[in-house]
C-alpha cells in the first residue's frame, strides 16, 4: 500500500509468491501461504504468519468527515 503524502509504503519482503492479495466487496485481503515479513521505511519489519488476513486502511476523525490516514 503506497502512502499518498510521503510515498512511504508497506511491502511484503522478497516473498511475493507466498502472498495472494485480493479484493472482495470493497474489502482487501491477503492470503499468506507461509510466514512473511512486511517492511516499512519508518519501523522494523513485522512477521505475518500463515493465514487469511483482512487489510485495513487506518482512518482518522475530523469534525467534517472520517478520512483515510495519509502516510
């Protein structure tokens, strides 16, 4: 997922054959077929275990609207 403001993004590290990303009814999911790492420019890698995961886009509250967080 690419950050709109800074270009920072989360990336599955060198294991793309182990991850299937798909959209279902406006929701994003990742089918992880083996333990993989996600990298980001601002924090240490995170290990994601095997499983089907919902990918959520963080939102923030503003008195006018609820909007997606811009990275």
